[in-house]
C-alpha cells in the first residue's frame, strides 16, 4: 500500500456511475413495479452497494481502510437503460473514487443477479468515475507565478560552518515541488537583531514569502519567535495551529514548537522548526493550501 502518513485529512467526495441495460420493457416494468421474483431490485441492490463501499479495502488490495461518512445510491431509468449513481464522502487522507466505483459495480452486479431469471440478455457497461473533490489535487492549480520567496536558516552551528544545513534545503525542495522558486537562500546565526533585520530587509525588498527555519524550540538560543512576532502587522495563529496539529499526530514533541506566522507589511513570514523532519512536516501541513492566502490578501488590497 502507498504511504499516506504525510497527507492531510480533508473532506473528499467522489461520484461514480454504472449502466445496466435490459433487453425488453417488461423487465423495466417488473423492476419499477416491484414484481421481480427475487425481490425489490432497487432496494436490494442499494443495500449491496452500501456494503460494497464500506468493504472496498477488503477486496481491492491497495485501497486503504477509511471512514465512510456518507453514501448515496440513486437510479435513473431511461428506456431500457438503468443508470446507477453512487456518491461517497469521507474526511480522510486519501480519496474515495475507488469506493464509489466499487459500489456502482456491485449495485450493477446485484441487479444483474436479480434480473437474470426474467431477462437473459442483461448487459453491464460504462462503470466510470464522474467526479472527485478534495486532497492536494484540488489546491494544486493555485497560481504560484510571481511569488518571490526566501528561505533563511537560523542556526549558530550552520552559520559558523561546524554543521551542514539540511532543514533549509529540505524547505527549498518542498517549495520546488510546489513550483515555487527560492530567490534567496541564506544562513544567519541565532541572533535576535540579525533575525529581525533580515525579516525587515526582505519585507522591504518586496518578497512575497519568507520562511525562517530554526530557533522555534525551547533552548536559550531559540529566539526566532521573539524576534519575528513584534514585527507582524497581522499575525495568523491558525497557520501554526494547523502545523502543530499535523505534527502532533506524528510525534508528541510537536507541542514544543513555538513557530509563528503572519504578515510583515505584504510579506508572509513563516517560522519553521530547525530539525529536517520538523521542517518537512510543517511544509507538508501547509502547502499547497497556504498559497490561497496570497489570493485573499491581493483581493483585500484591491478592495482597500
């Protein structure tokens, strides 16, 4: 199975259809009038579809077990054709398109089984996904064009050359995956004044996004939040709340991070942990969703 532990749970929806074709009008009449010897075709097949949706991971090896929050199964009769529509919702880390298609296929097979005694020429066709929503794919189409980004590593040991930087480079790589180029990558020591001066400088130079990594923990030299917070024109607590919640699901130490986020003038500033894993997980928690903030901010500026 594919590793989905890095993904964020979100509302995900999928709609799939299947078509059952019969050979004569008498079959359709029997279905609609509940005269099929095996019982009510619509209700029996609906029950089978509900079970199939919930049991998808039991029969499709690579599907993850997930909580099915909603399933709707409906029918449309047109001529000698019955179109089955299955809609599935979940709040989870992966989508439900296979669940919807599996449900549609089992509904169709159940209808076939119930109708074959009275119609020997039934045909199942066109099992397909109609739509899906949720997950990163829904947000990856947000434009990143024109975003000028800087990544600043706050670390005494990296600044004096005694250690290599991995966290900052991991952040740069994560940005590249989002099609965001890093215009500036720099290393500075854990010095209050240098951190503040760098943030002011980059904001004055018109950077859209500045990401500091390091200095958000609890050691005496971890002063990044103290340096950045007084500069905010508008703090956005929810950003780091989301990051800490994401991290807490993976390690209990995430609660110790003191990262902050907000705008300095028109520049969005994020402060990430100095550990490579912490920085990567924070990026996974925030991107690509956070890119929407630039669209919102731009709209507010135009309204103002």
